[in-house]
C-alpha cells in the first residue's frame, strides 16, 4: 500500500506553501540529488541509499531491498556524451535485474507531487513483484 500523500504546510495568504522542499523555486542552487532526497523525506517515503556504486556506476538513489534505482537528471545530462553514458548505465543496471527510473530537476520543481507519486508507484510495484516471486506456485496435479 502506498504511503499517504504528503501534506502541504499551512501558508499565510499570498505566500507559497513550504512543501515541496525544493530550495529557492526557480533557482538551481541545490544539488539535484539532495533536492530529490528532501522531496522523498518530505513525502515520508522509504529512504534510499544515495550515491552508491552498483555494477561499476554511481547511482543517485537506490532501494536495495526493492532493486529500484532513481537517477536525477539535471543540466549536466544534456550532451550527446551524457545521453550515451546514461543509456549505457541504465541498460547495464536493467540487465542486472534492477528497475531504473528517471526524474528531472524541472519535474521536481514544477510537478513534485507527480514525482512523489511515480516514485511511490515504482516502489510499490517492486515490492509487489517481490511478494509475487516469493509466493510458491501452486502445484498441478493430474486426476487420472
């Protein structure tokens, strides 16, 4: 079951709510991966390991018990070389059995609730897949 939706803090009339926790809306002063972590904490989702090495690649967020990786894309991922590197990385991680998902800084800034919902859905589906795989298959008996 997915966690409850994050709650916005009450704001004074005319001011923005303090949730979601993207620093200085419109400014990109914070590191994208730390902004993602703040978003996940504020939404009270399970905390991932961050900046860990998997299969020769550093990943932004990793839930080892679920086999889920989330990569945060920023302005540093806009070159042809970065696209090639990111695609190779995702292919290798996927081939290793991991679920790889991406979010962008713009998505975190402009649609944080959608980002939280997608991450929660990905984590939930991974947990369901693990439960399904650990449930023994019914045996088939022939009646002769």
